[in-house]
C-alpha cells in the first residue's frame, strides 16, 4: 500500500517508513514491558544513539539526511 502511495508523492513513502519504524519500536517495547514485565531502556538508548549519530553526520560532514540515515 505504501509504495502505491509513493507514486503520488515521495514524501508519503518517507513518512510511511518513519511511521512503520515508530510502530515497530513501540510494539517491541510493549511486548517487553507489558507481558514480560521487564523495564528496558535499551530500546530508547539505541533509538537515541541512532538519531544522535545521524544528526552529527549531517552537522559535521555536511551530508544530506538520507546519507546520514544509512
């Protein structure tokens, strides 16, 4: 469904991918903290480190955001 929406606008494909990543993050955190009853900050740490690394790549290497995210 998302690739079909990308034919109209490339932004919709990027937005769809970001939404699916957030859903995956939230679902995995739910399964650990809900039924498992464990508290995990590892998810947030890796999520934050990835965003921080991408931001530093954009800032110091003057790379575009798609290059920093890979």
